[in-house]
C-alpha cells in the first residue's frame, strides 16, 4: 500500500524496539481471567441505581446515559462514568541532535496482546494518588509539582464519546530535566521509530497515539516522491489553506450550536433494552458491546493483582479520513460529529467512524470509499487497539484513503475539507478533535 510503510531506515531503527517489546512481554508475569461480577473484589452493584461501582467511590462506574432531542428521539445505553482527569505524559529530550521520547511497554488487562507501547506516564487520578494502595507511578514527578520539566505540550483531550461519559485526560509532553533513571520497561525512542511501529497492528497504544497527535508533524521529513506526498508536504503550510481559521471555527461553532441533544446520566437499572446478568451487562438481542468482569494478575503494575469491569466491543470498528488534493494541497475530509459522552457533545472526527458492530454505519456517507481495497488508494491501513485499561480487546481499523482530484468538492454541511496544518492548529486546544481523529492525525504524521 503506497505510503503505508515508513522508510527502510526507520524499519532498521525499530528492529531493536520490536525485540525489546518481545523481551518485556516474555518477562512480565500476567494473566486476565473473565469472572462473574460477584467475584470482583471491591466492586458491586449499588442497590439504588444498579450502577456497578467501586467500594471507594473512585476509579470509575458503569452507569447509564440517556439522549433526547427536539424530534422526540430517545436513546439510552450503559456508559463508563470516569469524571477524574488522568495524566498521559511523555518525557522528551534531545541528545546529539536527535530528539527522543521515553515510552513504556505497558500491560493493560484489555489489550488483545497484553503489552503495547504507552507514554511515560499513563495514570488516572485514582491511580497516581494511590487509592489502590500500591506502588507510586514511576516518573510522575516530571509532570506534577514544582519539580516538573518544561512543558512542550499541555492540553486536555476527550476520549471515546460512545463509551465514556465526559472523560478527559491531560495530554502533556515535557522536556526532561536532569538525569532520568533507567528501567527495563521503559525505552527512549525517536519519533521515526514510533511512526514505523504505527504500521503494525496492535503495537502502539491509544494513549501514546493521542499524545503524539498533539505534537506537530515535520513537513521537512516528507519526501515528495509522488503527487500525494508532495501535496501532503504542502498541507503542513499554514498559508496553503484556501479558507482561514475564522471560517473553519465558524463552521464548527455552527455545528455545535445546531446540536439539539440533551444528555443525562441515568441509573443503569433504568436503561431500557439492557439486562444485567451474573456475568455480563448486555443488550437484549445483541448489541455493539457488553460489560464483563475480569480478574487480573500483573507483576509489572503498581498493584500486582486486582479485578475490575471491562467494556467489550463485539467487533472491530473503522475510522477513516478521505484525502484529496485541492490546488495541489492535500485536504482531509473531516466531520463535525455528536457523541453522547463528549464533554461538549460535538467534536471533529474523521470522514467515516463506524462502531464495532458496523450495523448503524452501513449507510454512513462515504463508507464505501472508506472500505476500498484498491492498493492505489490506500495510504494507511492498520488495526490499532483502543484503551486497554477500560476496554477488552477493543480495536479499530484506521485508514487514510486517497480518493484523488476527481472526487467531488461539494460535501454535506457537517463535513469540511481541512488541511493537515488546520488539524494541527486545532489539536493544540481542548475538545476540537475527537480521539479517532487524533489517532488518524498521528497516523498521517507517519506517512512519508
């Protein structure tokens, strides 16, 4: 697939990283076992609401959410309610003219392959304040308090609006100050090495993808070897956008203002069409996901054994940007998309964003183009895992599709052609790009 693979030199550099990941996977003692809810330690169903909650009142809860609109539509579903703001922190330093980032090989109970690449710090507030009574979060001092390093990026971003209720994380990159003690689960990597790993299924985790998306891409690294990559390079130029920032923000503000959704948290027991059984919360007759219980043993974590609920999608989702040149500048087709769990209801997402079961998205605009298997059109195509701390084996197929200069410029009003630079400018601020668009932006930055 053109553009789906990084340069050979990047592949050579990342060979040692892949061996390190394999070595850490062999060294980590871990197991994840599905169990009935009654066997979850310190978790139980609240007798008043039916919500699945932790005894401490912290971490997160499995609750319900209801959406109403002016047309009389009403929908409800279970949702993960985690109001705490976590930290997704990445340490960086430059040595010998080469910039590197401190990543970790992190075990999460929901990862399909147990261990994936994660940022330096990936911790909820409950975890880094040690509500669990376990070990402190390694390298946390570099991101909090008076001793932290110089911030390069620091922005609040949302997570999956279909599965989380108003969840946000602090995406932060800091310049490392002083000596950084080494640990076998952590490794300094260049961005080129990480980019090459993005082309492999289920290696680069969601939490490091969102942080990387907040870092600007480097147009100088893009070799204009064909019309697509030449247009991609020009797309990084702020002056190349045919419409200005004010027009883009006005389009987005109009989309937010037009959304008539009213979202309310409701007790889990009041969600119609869903049944809580002894070992799962599931939609009657099948649905896009279910809630299960899991017992976890993980020698590399702050707490070496625990149990928790997990949201299990019943299928693989798909998110894709369609791309075409406009005046020789690559544009991506974005969509202003409402989701019940987003803090501001509407954020900018990819052209196509299909749920795990695929059913509601079968007639989604541009879905046929996004599903193409024409190798001349597919510029990026990788199955990547979503957040493994709350989701069980959640995966999405992320794609960038070159639809060519003959593709229509006229699109429905909730869609808009944007440059890579425009997305880079927006991601500097909270609640503009959703998590799927941010992952794809990180993938676009990997194209060469």
